[in-house]
C-alpha cells in the first residue's frame, strides 16, 4: 500500500540556517503530495502542495519539488526563523479503491525547533 | 471565518464511559474525515464520509462509530473507550474528496485521555 517516510526528528537549528526535511513516498497510482505544519497547540495547516511530477510547491519561503524519479518531496527553506518551530508532516493523497474517496497518508512528522 | 471546529478540545474520561466528540464545518464541504495522531505514527484515518448518510472505514476504525446526518456535522463516538484510544484526534473536511488534489482543512484537535 501507499506509505510516506520522513526523516527522523527532532531537528534543532539556529535562526537563519538552511533547512531540509526529507520525505520519500511509495504509491501505486499518481498521488498529489502535501506538506502540512502543526504549530504548538493547533491543528494542521496546509503549507504547500504539488499535484504532478516536477511541480514545485511554495509558501512562506518554504519549497518542495515533486520528484517522481526519486519518489521524493523534500521540504526546504533558505533561512529559518524562530516562528518556524513546529511539527511538519509530509503526506500523499491517493484515491481509495472503495468509492474513489480521497485518502491522505501521512509520514510520522518531524519536530523542528529553531533557536535564536 | 471558514473553519472546522471540534468539541471538546480536551477530555479525560474512564474506561467504558461512552463519549462523543463533535465536529462541525461551515464551508459546505461534502467530504469529512476523522484521524488520530500518535507519536511516531503520524496521522491515521479512522472513518470518512463522502456525503450525508455515506460513511466508510479508514485504516483504524475499531472501537469507533460515526454518523453523518447533516452535511456540516460529523461526530465521532466511542461507545466503550479503552486506554489504547488515548490520542489526539483531528477532524478534517474538503469540498468533494474525490480528487487527489483536494486540500483537506483540519480542526484544532481534541486531546483524549482514557484512564
């Protein structure tokens, strides 16, 4: 079945450092790929998404490119801020066999802490 | 404001005492879903609903029930909670839930502890 694997956390960086959070996936169909962010005490918010191979999603300085050849969707940011401290989830979206319903499959999450 | 709301946000209960977690969305979305979040496991789908009166099991449905009598509401029912259902629960919704490109919008979460 479909699966998503993220790099193990937690990740701790200093402000203005470069960030990469690795994400790889396994899917049988043609999924869309998402990054969600969960700030402390809050629900998940969509950070960015890409719907086909070679698409680049971007938002708030974060970027990720849908790489079908390496089945990856790594999250990057050039200069992180303290306010980026959160848990980041990579997810793929496929269609379930029953009813053709959308199905989100999540990675385990990566906790990011940015120190001033 | 477009949003998904959940109540309660925090709940501590005892084994076997029936409880309901409510979920409501004001975006006229057809599709709604429940997830549980556990450390190291990410989010796993419990149940989903494509429309009123249409529900189906996700990956971890055991011990849970749902109903969809109105488009905006999708309550999660634990008829006899057990300690292994201690978790953080999220409700989500999207417009149709029939496309891989749909964005799901999440509620703030309900932290449940079963003693």
